[in-house]
C-alpha cells in the first residue's frame, strides 16, 4: 500500500491511498473459501470494506496522525476488481490550531450553586431507609400522606396513542414531601386526593424534557386509580434510624443531607467545568469536523433511541420513530456542535501541556466495555481495526486536560 497525505487548513487531512493488484488479489483470496462463485458482487463489497477501513487506519498510523473522529472516504469508492489496483481518497481530521490564552492559571473557576434541591434530599433519605422499611397495608379509609407507598393503575395517552411509561398496572410509588419531576409529578399530586379504590382523570402537558420530542408540550390525558395504600414501618423515625445503625433520626437525616450535598456538589463542579471551557471558546472560530459532531449527536439522542427501542411494541410508537429521531437530532445539534468544540479545545490544551495517555490507561478504559468472552487484547485489536481506538484515547486525553486545567486554577 502506498499513500499520500495533504494537510489542509482547519486540521483537515486529505488521504490518497492505493493498493497494488497483488494486494487486492490477496484480500480476495482471504474470502475465496467463504463465498460461492455466484457471489462476486458480495465478495467485491467485502474486499472494498476491508481495503478502505484498513487502508485509512494504516495510513493515519504510518503518518503519525491521531484523527479526532472516524475518517471517511470521499464519495463512494469503486468496487475492486481482480487483477487491478485499487485507489480511493478519504478525509481525516486532526486537532486544528486553536489559540489558547498564554496564562491559564489566571483564570477563575466559575461559581455554581452547589446546594442540594429538596428532591435531592428526599431521594437520599429514601435510598438510605428503603432497605430497612417494611410495608403494612393502611386499614383506615384515608387519603395518602407523605411517607406512604401507593400501588397505582394508570392509563395514559398522548397524541391519540397510549403513553407507554404511564400505561401501568400496580406501579409502586414511594410518596414523599416533594413531588417528583416529569410525568409522575401530576400523577402523584392527584394521588394525595384519592382513597383506596378511587380514581380520577387528569390532563396536563407532557414535560419539555421528555425523551420523545414529538410529545414535548403535547396534552397528556390519564386515568389514575389508587389500587392499594401502604404505610412504612416502623413509623417511629428514631426506631428506623437505630435499625440502620444511626444514633437517632437527626443523625439519619444528617447522613442523607451529606449524601445529597455530595451529589449536588459533583453536579455543580461539572457545570463549572463546562462554563470554564465555554469561556475559553468565546470568540474562537475553527473548523469542527462533521464526523465529530455526529459522534456527540449520537450520544445526545440516545435517550430518544432507547425510548423507542423499549416501547416499539406499543401501538403507534414504531410508526413515528424516524420522524422523532430526525427531530431529536435537529434539536440536539447546536449542543452537539458545542460539545465537539469543547472536545477539540481540550485536545489542543493537552498538546500544549504535553499530556499523554499510557497504554495501561487505554487498556483499563477498554476493559470496561468488553463483550462476553472477549479479552482486552482482542478488544484493543478490534477497536484499532475499526479506527475507534484513537477516539477512545482522545476521550481520555480530553478528560486529563480538563482535570489539569481545573487543578491549575484551584492551586
């Protein structure tokens, strides 16, 4: 294989790769025993895929280039033929030249509110106590109180189709002082006005952060039945606290508050990091490769994709998946572009600071995503063959750069 690399502005690299006729024949021979002679086109397509994928990966490695996203061939490469050379062109992108401030230590870490929200406190308390609580059915005919547990039947529809996550039987809800967010907030609010066996009908707008963008803000109609009501035992909070190893209820609530503060502080620090990097990006204009934007866009729409995967058997769901995915991608694109800009800036910072990812660190990261029966060496080889190993390395490198930037500011 021979190749040439032309470096262009903005980190773009144009690759021209050529395989000799003998190399092409060798790849054809690898699949010779796997396919019938009548599968000539399929054989050519398989050889094309191997040559293009392997050629791009080898050319970039031999040129010492670390792509920031998957390289892609220009246009549709021709199908290779026996006895003929095979050539194609591809685009790859590396970190562009990004001007960074001369003195990073002079930057200040943004201040972000790190106080836990009331819902954080309640969730921390429930997580601590749930394993020590038993349930006793409420004998009296009364409405729920904060601290009760309700078995609920819900039928809900939006846009003329059942809303799957609110189409439930015997959904168990742990009721608290604070109403949850999302679809269950209006349902739980209604429960506090019902007695066992009673029902009500609700109408409310679908939350704007719902996974399906086609439903956001659309009217939801639900019928709610309070099937059974339970109370948590023991009722006495000091007894509950001692059963968990705490001195009293005050100590129990203190630990719950500490956990909630830790969670809120971690969330606030992530937000501060984001604001800090965005401040460095202000006024900077540089090329952002579409492949990198597409990668972050894929992450951004995972909730929508998973929602449709989970509920595809529900009536009316599968038929609108493509429309919903297209809308989700359109809505998420501005944030994905900004995420790609942050990533490139951090990689440029890593280069300036001389940071690197060791082989051991890369193997450890890969080890966390092994498939059944696969070892780290096999996973590394597969990722390298797919051109994804450098992307994993870059993700670790960007994380290191962000840690170094924040550590330098705080020190």
